[in-house]
C-alpha cells in the first residue's frame, strides 16, 4: 500500500527566457523595525549639521580671539564644553574646517569646540585674553544647556525593551521546544492542542486511488467517509455512526497513508496529530491538550480526529513502576477516555487512530463505544504487491521487459514501504551503472541489497575461512532441498553482505498453522551448517551463532508455548495478550524449568544428529555443491536441481505464496536470509 512519489520542487523559478531565477527571500515585518532603529541611531550618532571641529583653548585664544575672528562663544553648562562661532568673513582663514564633506560643520556654526574644567575658570581666562581688546569688540560668552531628548529617551526605554525582548524570546523558545502549544505559539498556549487541521481549502493530493492493495481495510475506511457524507442513509434505519476506528498493523503497511486518503476524500475538517504531541514535561498539559482538541472538534463537527501512534499515551494503566507518583501519561489517557465516551456527547466526531502495538493498549480504550472497529492492515499478499508495484513504477523509466508479476513474486513478506524502497534502490543502482533504463537485474540487486545488506567483495577472507563458509552454506542448502517440510532454497552466496560472510535466501511456504514435523525439519535445516563443518573439517566455528540462537528460541517455543513436548505436556507459559494481571517472569516451578531445559536440549540434539545423518547419506552431492559455490560464489535453485534432482514431496504441491525474512546480522561470520 503506498502513494505516488511527489517530485521535490526546486528552490528557483523560470524567468521569461527560461533561465533559472533564484526566488527572493520572503518579506518580514521585522525588517521595517530594524531599519527604523538603524535610522534613529544614525541620526543620533551623526547629528547632521552639528559637527564642530575639536580644538584647544590655546588656539582659540592665540589665533581666533587675538585676530578678532570670533563672532560668538557659547558655553554648554551640563557638558562643560564651549562652542566657538566664527565671523563669516573670517572662515577663509581656517581652511581645515571644510576639508571633509562628511563631518564638516555648517557655515552657520558652531565651527569649533573644546572642553573646559569649570565655567568660572573659563570666564576668568576669557576676560584675561580680551584685556587688550576694546569693550566694543569684545565677545561676551553665552550660557546654555544642551538637551538630548533622543538620548534620554533611549536611555530610559532601552533597558525595558531589552528585558521585554529577552522575556519574549525565552518563552517563545520554551513554547516551541519544551512547551509546544498551538494557536499563538507562546507559553500561555502550552495547553492548547497542536493538531493540524485540514479542511476543504487544504491541498491534500492523496485519495483512495493512491492506496494500492488492502481492499478490506480500505473498504472499512471508505465507509467511515460515507457515514459523514450521507449520515441519513444509516440513521434512518436506526443505526449510529461509529465513534472510532483503530488501524492496527506492522510498520510500513500504510496506516498513516489510509488516514491521509480519508483526509483527501472527506469533505469535513480533519484533525491530525501524533500521540507524542500530548506528552509534555509540564504536569496537566497532556490532559489540557486533549480537552482543547475535542473542544475544537465539537465546534467543527462533523469531523475526523486522527491520532497517529496512539500507543504513546494509550498504554495499559497500572504498570508504572513509580507507584504513587503522578503519572502524566495516565492522566492524559484518562482524559482521552472521558472525551471519547464520557458523560458528555461527541456527536459527529469520529476518532481514527493508528498503532503497531495494539497488544499494549489499555482495555478501556479498546472497548466498543470508543474504538468500535479494529481495522487490521496486514502485509500485502501477491496480488496486492503487484498493485503496489504498479503505483511505484509509474514515475520510473523501465525496461519494457519488466513484469510486475515477477517482481511481486520476488518480494514476499515485503510491506508497502519496503516495495517503495525496492523501486528507489533499483533506480539508484541503474543510475550508478549509467543506464538509460531500469532493468530486471537492477530490481534483483535492490532486493538482495535490502534483505542481506551491502555487498563487501573487498573484505579480506582467507582461503580456509572461505572454504569453511562454502561448506557451511552448502550444508544448509543440501538439507533444505532434501527434507520435505524445509523451506526450498532460492539462492546461496558466500559474498559478504553487511556483517554476514555468507547468506542463503529461502522462499517459505505461507501457512496459517505449523505442525511439529514442519518445525523439526526447519530446525534440522538450520543446523545443517554446523553439521557440515563438523563432518567435513572435524571441528566447528563461531559461524553458526545465528543458527544456534534461532534453533534455541524455536525449541523453547515448541516446549513452553506450543505444548509440543510429551514430558512437559499440553501447557503454555506465554501470555500473548500482554494484559496479564500477573508479572511473573517464570510462571512455573524450578523443577518444571529443569524439565523444559532437558526437553529443549533433547530436541536440538536430535535435530543435529539428524542433520549429520542426512549429510553423510548425501556426502557426494554436498561436496559437489560446496565446490561449485567456491567456484561461482553464488548458486541458485537450478544448480541444486542438477545435483540432487527435482524437489517433489507428497502430492507434488507447489509453493504459491511465500515470505522472506531478512537475515539477522551477527558479530561472527554467518547469517541466513530465511
């Protein structure tokens, strides 16, 4: 299940002549405030037209006063400065005044300025300097006070402005980071809902046509949209609109995509948010956001509320180790339960939620009346995978020989997200090889890359290690081909991928139940690598670590979960619901634990002896297969058919729908893709 890949739009537009033009930055109102501030500061600093040139009292006394060039002398009391105004006819005597056009004084003055120690001392010095000048030509000082209104205003307002600015900055950062908050986006809106609202004006390009596969799940969701579009069709018969639907399924199967399709198809407001959006560091914020979300939803009813990953707040209550503490998550869940089906009615508000952990959700959340429907979104089958490939292959340049049916058969067990990744990887591989079209081999390489990891052909492996790996993998392939219930092999390689030095690809038969005989054959096949090492080289290596881990888990499950041991009996010590009221790690006695251990060891040892016996009976074919693997590094099912013949068991049934489980990476040297 998937959607069309939208091409990323480039950050430039086309000009009239077709050239790329970089888009200018968006206009911001803060630019205006910045320009005004810069202009005020510039006017204050420059003080245009009032730039007297600095000088000294000695020069004023010895040159200007003595030559009677001074017209006025103004003493500024509060600054202890003196401004000197020259006569207009005497300006030519002082050419240094107008050397610079930027900070030159105006012709009207003041022309010069100098500091003084005290006003009384300056008055005495001025009288003394003008003793020889007639009283008529003497210059009497004028006294004034300089008022800097702008500077005083800035001095008063700047501290407050800085405090207010820092306050807004800090709390805005808190509201975006720790406190979130919808609406205004500040600390006062920390309890507001952060849901994104999509309505008729919203540009949502996803609809049900973009959802491939999952016909049953899509039908359920389409019916919810029909409830909202034509409610009278259902209410006239006395039916009630479902209050909620829970989308459950593995990751990548398209739960969120189904919700997007609902938002694109429904002509009603659509609220979308994640379960983690309710969780907050502040106490009471989660419950407040739930209240605000449903308040907005009721105002816009009929509408749909979608909560993605609801397990973030919907976990079962009462399992918090901090007993007695105020659990914010539980408070949020309690408020959600009340809003979904409490004393107040929520007519016209439908809740959609998605999770891949339905087993840990609270029972009260799962009951009818809250989530009336559970829509299981499972991994796609063969036909659904073909439909998904049709969607994802549309934007690609493909070789005409590529068949979607073939690709669908090669990807059993893949989710919609995995198939999208396969298509993208195939395009990248073809581009890396500088091809004009994406060919069939590119898709096969992409599938191998996703399942097994990146090839490491340059990894340093000794000849002895390579031979051990080859016989190990040949042991798996031989036993899986010869046993009736073992998974048929597709491909074996000793080219390192990821952390694994060898890998084998199988196509298991898809079945709903598994018998004891089938599980024993699978265990025998899994132990074939270790058995081959012991028979061929007389010693074992760490390469079977993944095999032993898998077989041990399988044997424990057979004994303690599936009741496949005669001595232990038909008992199961496993709680599949995850809702048990008891939290015992071992719900059985020590004597039973010893019995389980003995039965597990017996199962594994008997399967190991059986694997060695099969390899001894087919030693020639096993050796031939290992040598062929050393020569080619990769062999396929056709090579096994040449050595051991066709694989026909029972009624000759053919494997139709199969599933590949990716290999588990180990710290040692062997892994299987099962």
